[in-house]
């Protein structure tokens, strides 16, 4: 399959504050994130969009990444369960901290509720203020990759929040005919015929 990947960036924070979340929805900074929970979030959100690169990782690469200076996970909750997450990955460069939105997305049950735009606004704001919480140099740039394997609204959502495309690449990749789905991606067994009927 031909896959188009866009790299987008912001070189300054938005002048507008992120919109408030609806009642019953909150965004938490996960200060105690574990490799197990990070992998669960990746599979929960990415199972519907062919996020498979990390499903074969052992525990140690997850732990190593989480131990990086300033790495943050922000988790969106509603009804007591995770509805999505954003993972911020900072790298210190000569001109300041460059914060990558490494992963961002909503779980399937959160789609269609009008949460994506506001959630991304909060994620971007967190990227700009990350040095306030971590002691890293001030943020100089916020950037992200998205591609045609992500949700169909992803590119437009990033652009609407002020991120501008600075690079486009096309590659040929082997992609399954259908995404795994969150159940299989999070480690659930394939359903049997009886399971499909709820028996």
C-alpha cells in the first residue's frame, strides 16, 4: 500500500487557550505510567488504525522510552475509563526543547463525541508548557507525524490547531487488509463463533 506521511510543526504557542472539556471528561497527567499501561493505551487507540510497530516490543524498550527525560503521558478519561491519550517526547536541541507529539488519539468509544479538537488543543498546550514541569529548556518547537494509516480526520485536526506541514513523504508498506482492532491489539484472543453470538 502507498502510505503518505506528513510532518507538521508549530514554532510558537497558540494565543487561544484550549477549550474546556464537556462535563464528565477530564485530562490527567499520568505521573506513574508503567510499560504495561503505556502498551495498553497504544493498542487501545491504535488497534483501529494499524498501529502495529510496537506490539512486538518486549517490556524493556517501553521502560527505556518512559525513562527518557521529560516524557509525558496525558490521558483523557470519561466514565472512569481512558478515552484517549497523548504522549509527548521532548528532545533538547541547541535552540531549546523540541517536543514531539509521539502519539495522539481517541479510543473507539470516544469517536464522534466532538472531543478530538479540544483534546489536541490541550495536548499542544502541554507540549509548550512541558519545560515548566520538567526543568528542560523552553520549548522551541512542537511537531508531529501523521499518515494515511491514522484516522481520516487526523491531518485536518492538526492543521486546524495551528500545526503546518513542512515535509511530505510517500512509501510503500505492507499493511493488513483490516486493522487488528483494539481487542486483538490489547492481547485479547480471537473470538470464536459462540463468542460472536454472546454465548
